[in-house]
C-alpha cells in the first residue's frame, strides 16, 4: 500500500504499530504572487478566481509534501489526524501561509 495521509485518527482495517510523532510542512506565498493574481483577475467566473485557487492548491500540495518527507525520514508509512491551516501574514495580509501537521505512524 502507498503512503497514506488522512484527516482521520485511524485507518479502517489497519492497526497502528508505532507512533513516531508530530510532523509538519509549511508553504508561504509572497506578495508578488498576490499582485500576479490580482493582475489576472479577469479569470474570475461566478465570484471565483481560478488562478488564486490554483495557487492555494499548490501551496497546500507543497505543505503536504514537506510533511510526508519528514514522516518518511522517521520511518512512517502514514500520517493520521492531518490538519490544514491557512493564515495571512504581513502588513495587510500580503502573504499567505499554509501549514499541514499530523501524526506520523507505522501501520501494519
């Protein structure tokens, strides 16, 4: 089975044999990305910006990937109870930070 990442505290049919600790990953999007996003505001359809959503997904994927790399370094084959957090930073929210954290485990 491939590496599992889930928001749930258990995996049905699988037993946790070892808890390896908290792992996390972060991604920060800077002000230049926001300027580029607002320059592309014309792609807003129905109140949604496809460009902005794409950048948010990319930041989430980076944070999850960093978390997985950290967990694999500990010998984990899964991460349970994952939480994603989105925060604005800087003056006027000029930066966006996406943080992913969870518990690295070994499943049988």
